[in-house]
C-alpha cells in the first residue's frame, strides 16, 4: 500500500497536481496503464473539515483509494540532524512500509532527526527532503530517496536547483532546511548537521 500526505488549509489542498503525478507514477510502475485514480474526484467525495486549521490529509491507496483521513497538524521543531549511512536503502515510492527508515532513525542519538547518506551522497531526512543555501541559491540533492511533491513544485518554479551533494559539500552551505508536503518553503527553520 502507498500513501500521499497532502497539506490542507483554509479549504485548499496544496500541490494536488504533484500528488496526482506521483500516484500516476506509482500505479503505472506497479500495475501498468490500466489502473488509474483521480485524486481530485476522490477528495471531492471525502468528509472535509470545515474549520481553517492546518491538516495533513492522509490518502491510503493500492489499486484504488482505501482511506482518506484528515489529521490536525503542527509543524515539527527539528533543529539538528545526524548523518546516518546506508548504501542499500531504497524508498522510491511513498510506501506505508518504512521499516528501514525507522531502523535508521533509531541511530539519531541526541539529534532531532537523521540525514541519510547513500553512496556518499546526501538524500533525505526520515520524513523530508532537504534544501541547502550557498551564494543565495538553494540546492537540493539530485538523488533523494523520495522525490517529494513540494520539492518537485519548487524545482519547476525555479526556486531550488538539483545537484549532487556529498557529505564533504556540507561545509560550503550557509543554511540547511527541510521541506515536504506539509512544510512549505519559508515555514522551515535552519538545522545543524553532525556526525
């Protein structure tokens, strides 16, 4: 089973186009072209909260939508990341099975979260893509574990650039921040990365 986490606030679903594209890619790669889900139509039929609070809309699916759930959401306070290493990890599709990521998360020690390194390249934290600032340009790893919807939107808008980032490159960045479907570019706080 796979899932999409969609930011819902003030009556608006953010980045639906990018969530639909990721669903399409997941379904095509697992079932071929014969299986389709229209995310917009499915969300129109959901029981949507009427207040203006921030919600994570969690959509669980396989060959069809299995569940749509709205969970009140508060932005996490992540200030520190610990580098953890795994050259075999794969998380191309947003799957409910996060066992490997959870195992790596157990190595975080005193840090708030982890930053996963695969083949010397920075990828993602346990739940977010990263963006790194150098000379007024924001960069994101070109080979994340999961191509996030917020990351895709920011790349398309030209607000960030994808490039390979190694652990040795960390010292050249002025800031590192997290982004995902729930954390907008501008919501995030600077994080410190350590061994």
